[in-house]
C-alpha cells in the first residue's frame, strides 16, 4: 500500500481544482466581449432613429457588419473621429443627421456624438461603423 504525505495530497488536490476551474475562467473571458457599443443614427428631417449594438472581441451584436466595424474601430484605436473615411463624393445638400456611440471600448468608457450635414457624409466619414440601416 502506497502512502502519501499531507503535502503531496495537498499538491494533488490543488492541481485537480486548478485543472477543473481554469477552463471555466477561460470560457467566461472568451464569452465576454472586450467592447460593447450602442450606436444610434438620428435623422432630423425624417424624425426617426435607428440603432445597433456592436460588440468587439469577439465581433457581434445586432450590427450587420460587425467584423468590418470592429476592424475599422481597432485601426482607429477606438477613436470615432479617427475613422478613415472619404466624404469627397458627397453632395452639399443639408439634411442633418446625428450619430452617437455610447458604451465601452477595451474597458474605456465611450460617449461620442457628431452631427453631419447629410447621410452621405455620415457614412463616408464612419463607414462601416454606422452602416447598419
């Protein structure tokens, strides 16, 4: 009959518990997105609002182009004003539209709002982040 010292029994039990708990902790970490944003577009003329939820890390939510939107925000380091866009092809008509983003980006609180002259400028400046209609 083999006998084990109390120290060895404690070590074996500790390893067994760690082996059982670590996958659970990893699953929770993987399931929790690093970033969650509520995106809203409010049209003054149409008096309507559209919104989508965007989660990143992993990409998801109700946003139809979540992977592309997360990639664009990652490239801009979560700074909406730094999104790469082009509004040079937009007309000069004025039909104001306001975009807002609230939530967290990699654990940092985000409260962003900008009013654009028209929907073309909004999409040109922020595509694909606010392209969910």
